[in-house]
C-alpha cells in the first residue's frame, strides 16, 4: 500500500475542538471528512483556524464543522449520511478526545458519572455502531490512573474488545519536540475482521502497536539539566546543552512579531499589583495559579480554560493567544478571528492535543496499516 492510497483513507472526527488532532492526521496523510463540535464558538474558531492553515499549505479545502449537535443527539445513520453521501467506504477511521475534565486532576474527578465523562461511553458506542477499520482515542492520564475510573474503563474496553484489538500507551508531548510537559493516554483499535490474529504480536510489555518514539527528544525531562527558578527580571543565558525548541523562549512573541503576527497581541490583562507578581520567580510553576514560566524550560500542561494563569517569563503580562498556540505546536498560519471570545480561544487551545504529538501517533498508525495490509 502506497502513501498515496493511504491519503484517501477518510477520518471521522468526534469532539473536534480546535482541530489539533485532525491537523496531525492530515499532516500524516489522512483525510478528515466529518467533524463534530457542540460549542458554537469553538466551531467558528475551528473553521477559521483550519481554513487559514490549509490555505497556507496550498490546500483550497475550506474547513467547517459538519455537525454541531451534541454527540448524544447524533445517531449513526446521520453521521454516515453526512460523512459518506456516496456510500460507506471499505475503510475509514474514527478519532477523538472526549472532554476530559471529569478525569483530570485539575478537574472535579467525578469520572464516568460526570456529564463529560459519559461522553467517553458515547464515543465507544459510536465506534461499535459505525465499525470503522480503526480508531484512536486520547485522554488525560487520570482516566487510567484513578482506580475507580480505571475499573470502569476496563469494563468498557472489554465490550469493545469483542470487535477490536486495542492497545494503549501514555505519551508525553515533550518527548516529541513540544515545549510542554503534557502527558496523554492514547488508545488505538483495529477491527478484528481487518487483520489476521497472528499479526497482533505482543511484546514483553503486552503491547502490539508500534507506538512512536522520537530519539532526539526521548526522555527529555530527565535527559537535560533544566535550570532552576530565578528572580523575576534577572538576565541570564541559555544553558548550552538545551534544545531551544523545547524551551518556552522559542514560543515567545518578539516586539516586532507583536504587531505583525496574527493573535500575537491578544491576552488577558493582569489586575494584580506588579509588585506582588514580581515576587513570583521565573520558573516558579509549582503554584495552583499565576505560574511564571521559565524562558529556558518547558511549560507545564496548558490548562488555560480551567482558571490556570501562565505568566510571561520576563514581562508583566499573561501569555498571548499566539504564544499558547505555539506551546501546543500549532503553526502561525493557524489564525483565529480577533473578534471572537478571548476566553473561548484560551480554553479551546488548552483542550487540544499538541499537533506534533498527534502527527507522530498518526504516522505510526499509517505505518502499521501499511505494514500489515489492514486497508485495501
């Protein structure tokens, strides 16, 4: 199977948000044919961002959210008619990251009993109803670390495993060249009817899927000597062994870019006294909020929609929309409308999967499908 034929494999995207996971799959050669996003502002932001990104790549396909209903209200027949008006193809995939606040340590930890937690159940329901050739789901690691949610998840997966071979792995965006310590758990499923059982060869760790690794950045958290927190406003130079691309510094907007780059000058004002904030050291990120990032270190997980404030390393302001997009690995060609809600922009960005991590998983999946002749 050539990459050209893989390019034609259509993807249905649930809980599409800003489309960061979709971008990774498009970059790996898949085709997004259907998207779903219930939040109307997120839907507008998605359409603008993905359209501008595609336009810069020379792809004239205008992005849009195909369905803006709650996924609980969209039945399988409706999805099929919208995604495949000419008939269901022999092979297609489903990707998505159900809202994770009910499993997140920063969230309320009510798990599958929460309204958002129930959407994970709906995701698996849609997979069993639509029977894609493969699926990918991503979520916070709390989904598998908390004992109560882990037990419930195991029961859900056993139901899906009647039809699919499923593998899971926790991956950190930092290990894929993203200047952010962001761990996510990924699940990959392959329809049993599409692959011979002998192709599913378990490793000593019980894995069968060839999860991606980036040798250049693998174990970045312990591989490099990261600097300690320093007094706010202090001048210093970058440690020589640190890759600049793994540092927040690579994402900061320069004074020139502040006016020239879209979304560079969009940020929330700070109403706290500068004298009080000056006591927060550069790199002091072990705080519940008002974390000041270190210019020569990675950012902690971006949770801007959950009352978490990230301060600029050496300026008296919060991070801008463009800076947070860069921390998520989103290209500057992804442009959001200035007039739309600033709080929605930050929340949508914080919810997303870092694009390089999404691309790495998508490429690993493409290689697996090719090596095992899963798709026709």
